[in-house]
C-alpha cells in the first residue's frame, strides 16, 4: 500500500492541474514576473494546465519579450499548450522563427509545425488569417500537411478587396497536391458575373505555371469576350503560362487588338520563345499590314526569339 501512495498522489496532482481553477491561474500569472526559479515553476504549471490556463495567454505573450532569452522556449511551449489556435500566438511564434538564437528559432519552428498539423477548422482559419503574409503562409504549409480542398473554396468566398491575400494564398498552394482541384475551382470562378472575381481568378491561374485544357478553354473565352486592353493583356499573359496550348488564343487576340495592345502581345510571344513558333505566320502577316515602324521592329525581334 505504501508503494501505491506516490502514484495516487501523482494522479491527484494531475487531476488538480487538469481542473479549471481561475484563482490558481491568476496566482501563477502573477508569478511570471517574479525571480527566475519561481517564474520557471509557474511556466511549467501553466504548461501542464493547458487550455484551462487560457486567461494567462496575454501575460505569456508579454513574457516572450523577457530579457532572459533562456525562458523564451518554455514560454512558447506554454502558449501552444494553452492556446494553439490563438492567432496572436501563431504570429508571435512566426516572429521567433527569424531569431538569430538557434534554440529559440528551432523551438518556434517545432511548435508551429504542431499547430499547422492540427486537423481542425482553426488551422484553416490560421491559413486564411495569414493570407496577407506570404512567408508565414508558406512556413505553415512547409511545417504541416497540405490543406484540404475545401479550404480553397473558402478562399474563393473571400471579398475581392482581399486581393493580396488571395494571391499570396494561391501562390503558396498552387504547387501543392490539390492544384488540379484548385484550378477547376478557379475555372468555375471565371463564370462569375462579377468582373473583379473573374479577373482575380485569371490572375491567380497565372501563378500556377502549366494550365489544364479546361483552364485554357476558359482563358480563350475570356480573351475573346474582354472589353479592355488591360484584360486582353492579363488573359494573354496567363495563356502564355500554358505554353503551346496558349498560343492560338494569343494569336486570335493579336489580330483583334489595336496597335498599342499588339506591341504588348508581341512581347508576350517573344518572351515565350520557341514554344510560340506557331505564331510566326500571323506575326509576319501583321508586320506586312502595319504602318507602324515600332511594331514591325518588335515583330522582327519576336520572330528571331521564337525561331531559335
């Protein structure tokens, strides 16, 4: 029976820590500002209390700026144990991945990987909330598994005013395993009656590199129906990422465009290089008909680039 006492005592202690106790959390929070031995003990107890110590989060965030850097890894561990879904916690952890101090940087990356790997709606919230921060979005993705496809549909419902956030998120996710599904979602988005959403979908597709046949078909329709030079150039720039599949659409736009827009489209074909060689005949035809010396010079330059 004597041997059982320590085990019973340990279980009772664990239960005591696991039970919400506001007074205890308040006392431990106050002890964060005391001498180091007491402070370390308080941090350890708060860590073991986990989410039951949530009211200590503001004080722990403040403690991250303690002059004694050796405390910081334990403070970060306590924060992740207590409030892993708090955006402020994740933001502060991300800042510490930039530290010169190796122990702090590695601990922050490890803890962020735990946050990023959590299979919860909160994790999706983290990705969406940090859409404006491309570096952090990429870090979360590097440390955790690729997000589920339904996260992309949430992104597509974001306001178009969040243009920068959309671009950052899709730049990060475009090369992930779900890229084909995301492409399909963007193609569907191009059928929207909201021109801003359509233009944004075209811009994001541009980040993906190679385009699917479905995306090329949608982009061709976009270029044909566009009513401004800016949208024509946007659509053709995106078609250029489709390689040879995108050339016919760019050529059609080239024949329909005014001279200033033609200059831009010829530059796109020149940039594409030999893959755009099927456009050579159309370029020569336009050069013969054009009265613009500048356009003819640009076409000659493009013909040289695509015939290498």
